């Protein structure tokens, strides 16, 4: 049996990956890895950036900070070979913003750098797994 043919008849839909925007360098690297990992599949990416707004502040963001983030996401989306839907979410924390943006049992692809201690990305990945999402953490 050809391994390339395994499971193709059972899944004919489109794969949606959610990539949380951590920083520009990490997000670009994860987008490149996503394109390589999904080669030959019908995949699309939801690129989610959470803009954290501290509690006393109003959830309306200044236009310049918001437009800079949107422009940065649009540029990264254009560089990727996959169809990318960039989305900016305003929230009090990254965790709250991702919980709002993610569908149940979403497939999340995250990147982090290797350190001796647990990184914030690793803690966020654990939280998303605990919430019932499928998370792949790439050590870049």
C-alpha cells in the first residue's frame, strides 16, 4: 500500500490551522513551517493577534497601534503560500483573547525558542490543551 494514499478518502475537507501571533520573527517562522507541514493538503490559516488592554483602560484601542498591528499581520499573510485570514482581538489577556477567537477543538500551531525554563508560549500551549484544543508546539 502506498503511504501517500493512507487516509485520503476519510478526510476531504479543509484543514484550518490557528497560529497565535507572538512576535514577528516567531510568527513568520511558524507560517513557513505550516506551509511545509501542510504541503499537498487543502489548508488555511487563521492568524490571531491578541492586543492586550489593561483593566482600567477602555477596550477601544488607539488607531495607530491597531493599524500597525493589522498592517504587520497583512504583510505576513502576503508572504505565506497558504491562504491566511489575519484577525486582531482586543482582550484583557492573551488567554482571554484566544479563548474568544478559537472554535472548540481548534488545531493550534505555535512556536517558541528553546530555554532551560518553561516559556510563556509553553504555558499558553498547556492552557489551550486543557481547554480542549489540539496544540502543536514547534521549538524553533
